[in-house]
C-alpha cells in the first residue's frame, strides 16, 4: 500500500486531486477519508470531516442541487434543465420578494414527484439565504454554499 510511504500533506493533496474531484459522481468515496487520515476503522467520522472541511454525504448531495440551479440560471446548463427552472413572478410587481432571485415552487401530490428536479430544485434554492443566491460567480456561490451547509450541519 502506498499510504505507508507518503506524509499527511501529500496524502491530502492526492485525496483532493483524485477523490474530491470525482465526488459529484460517487459520493461513497468520502469513506476513503479514514484511509487518508490514518484513522482507525471505528473512529467517528465527524471530527475528521470538520478537520478536512468536508461535507457529510447527505449534505454533499444537498450541495449539488443548488449548484445545478445556479448554473441553470446563469446559462451554464443544458437547455432541458433551463426549461425546468422558472423564476418566481409575484402577482403584484411591487413586493419585496420580487427581487430575491426566487424560483417558482411546484407542488407534488406524492413523495415520488417531490423528488423530481422541478420540485426539489426550487425548494432547495429558495431556502438559501438571499446573499448566497445573489452570488456573482460560480466560485463565490460554491464557497458560500459549502460554508453555509458546513455551519448548518457539522456542529
């Protein structure tokens, strides 16, 4: 095994280069974190996640939805996603919610429909603070979103 022959900073660098970049397609790779940090099999993962500033798997999945929405709103997604995300247009034009970058939320009659992109994307996006939704660039948005989720879920 290579892990015995490399130091901690190099192991972290390899992890970020080889594993973190692939997380969007395989969240289960987070379990390799114990290997990188030389933690024992039954060591609790939360302190390690805090130390590495990694989101838990559930929050990593939640992280993806607003990222898709941000890219869609800013024209960096396929057109089929753009057609599923509609900006909220209030009935009366002069109300405070008109300028908060909200999306139209669709109701679902069952739990299966609630998992659809149209329903879950709008809900995830609208629950974010306005400051995060108003981010100018993807890198600013990504950083603010990760910090928001990290503070909210890793205590």
